C-alpha cells in the first residue's frame, strides 16, 4: 500500500512534519493536493491571486517531484468526494496531514478521518504550521491564555532549540513513489482567470531582521517588514526555519510577531465562536450604524483621510497592506464609521493575498476592541496623527493616493472629534447593557 500525504497549507517538501512521518512509515509515499470546491466556489472574484499562487506552487511541487521520478496527485472537488475516489483508485495504507485550526478545516478533517476509518485506513495528523499549538502553552491554571503578554512570556520560556528543529525529509526521499508526473488542473478548468502577478520572495534577508524593530512601523519603507505572510499562509516556507533565522539574528521584535501568529491560532482553536462573534460577547450588543455608502467609500479608499485611503488602495491594488495601516483602516471602519467589524473582516478576506482567518479575525477584533487582548474601546486612533507619526513625509500616501492634493480628492467623510465621541458612546452603551 501507499502512504498518502494530504497537503493543505503546507505546500513544501522541505521540513514538513506530515511528509516526514509518511516517509518514515516504510511505504512508498505520494503527496495529494485537493483544490477544494467548497472554498473555491465561495470566492466572489474569478480573478484571485491566491488561487493563482496555489496553482503556481502546486506546479512547482510537481516539477520538484518529477526531478526525483515521482509525482503529486492533484484533484479538484469536495474533499470527502475526492477521498472516496482515491480510496477506489489506490491501495492506501495510511494518510498523513498537518493540523489546521479553522472550524471548517476541523470539520473537514473529521469527515475525511471517519471515511478513512471505515476503510481501515489510518489518518495521522501532526503540528506543523505553528511553533506551539493546542494545549502546549497554557496558564498556571491549565487554561488557554486570553491575553497576549503572559502567553508570550510562557511561549518564549518554552522555546528551546528542540521546537525549531527541521524535519529532515530530504534524507528519506528514496521512499517517494516512483511514477510519471500526473496532471494538474488549470485555473481555467476551475473557472478562474489568471492575474499577471509576481509574488514576494520566499526568503527574508538578514538585513531586514537586523533593522526590523526600527523599520516595521513605517509603511513607506520597501523592506521595513519581511513580506513573508503569504508564504507563511500557504506553508511555502517553514515556520521553524524562519523562527530559527530570527533567533540566530537575535531579533526579539520579529520573534514576537511570530508569537502573535501562534496566539491567534490558539485563540481560534480554543474559542471557535470568534469566527462569527465577538470574543467578548458584550461587544455583540454594539448598535452599528452600518451605512452602506460609507462602507463602499472605505472599500474604494475614498474616505478623505489620506492614510486610510492609501491603505485601502494598496490592498485593492496588490492584495497586501502594511500592518500599521491595517490597524488604522480597521480602527477607522469600526470606530469612526461605526460599521460592524465583520464587514471589514470579510472585505479583507476577499482581498488579502495572505488572508488567514485566525490573524485576520484577531486583527479585526483587536481593532474593534472586542477580541482577546484587544485595545481598550476608548482608544480611538486619530488617522491624521498616525499619518504624521508613521508617514511623516507622506511618501506612502503620495504613492497610493497621487490625487491627494487635487481638488477632486474627497473631503473627510466624517469629522474626527465627533466620530470619536460617537464611537465611545456606542461602545459604552453596549458594555452597560451586560
Ligand atoms: P512581518 O511584520 O514581517 O511579520 C512576519 C510574520 O509574522 C508575518 O508574515 C505574519 O505571519 C506574522 N505576523 C506579523 N504580525 C502579526 C499579527 N499582528 N498577527 C498575526 N501574525 C502576525 N496577517 C496575516 O497573515 N493574514 C491576515 O489575514 C491578516 N489580517 C490582518 C487584519 C488586521 C485588521 C490586522 C491589524 C492585521 C492582520 N494581519 C494578518 C497581521 C499582519 O498585519 C500581517 O501578518 C503582516 O502585515 C504581514 O506582512 P509581513 O509578512 O511583512 O509581516
């Protein structure tokens, strides 16, 4: 029988936990990737850079495997249906995969695991995309943390070199199944159009890490941050390799960001209600204004607040936005416009090339004040001051909003002092209801 490795958000052969365990199983190994119709059919835009990226990366894996005389099985369909067919077609001994913490993914894995069990096929899953997961970092009372600082302290204390060791998959590639390359569905076959796009590099130069703590908040700097989020999202780089690089460079600030990433994964895993509701339930009582016209203006980057508009136009153009500006634009939507954070979360979800439910939800609930370790609700960013502080020469603004000084550029959609007070009143009322 064969051992199959079901790749999902871990599109690499190097340092991949599931692949490593499969290679050590003693059987011949073949990776599988499923373009999941449940996810693809729900995408609104038929031009989607994430689908492009997936097709590109799956083809890269096919080529890498072909060089070793091996292959990847690639299918387009609903996972349970695809697995039913794979079980008919191949003699499968075991299936290996890496953990996924989203509600949909956990249900999917349960359904596939049950199906495999009916056919006496083992389903073995491992930690791979995080450094610590599930119950590995708990409070003294054995509870999941809901505040970042004590979580991060425990996380750092626990972080020995052991957890950053690579899985040496390369040593066992002789176990790969010898076969000719197999076909990969094209974008067009799956109903998508290509975007002409080049994606960010897969590596981060040491210089970026050396200066990260000084540069990370300034969106005009081309290499102020690593730009690795898309690769981390799809597992085209290994989190352990990256964390080791940060540790060797002694970059505590960067390491702290990787810790935030783990933190939001564990929040989603332990508190799945955050996917639809506020982490702190009282914030579901907020009486949002939800003005659709204002929402449209925010989406298009026409609020009349240059830093907000620059961020939204960057997002709309390249599918990525600088973290500082994500905080500003998200805060502006929830507080200044009093629009439900879920609207903004969904819009980011459509546009971000690095869209990750856990970090996006965490970031939005942080900005809305409703999340685990959120900023307090009475802290309302002043977008003009934020721009003065983090884009003092307006280089970022000029780049994304070249019309900023033109008479056609819109007047501010809302006045800051009034909007700030309106937000604080609405939040106060919601909290008082509980
Ligand atoms: P760097 O600054 O170089 O950081 C390195 C890596 O650390 C990132 O690639 C990312 O994986 C991780 N990281 C950094 N900051 C955070 C953070 N605050 N939370 C979780 N992980 C972090 N990040 C996503 O990956 N996907 C999202 O969908 C997403 N949505 C966000 C929405 C909002 C409203 C906010 C405020 C933040 C969001 N973030 C999201 C977090 C952060 O903005 C991005 O990870 C970061 O901007 C990506 O750029 P980078 O790779 O250059 O990051």
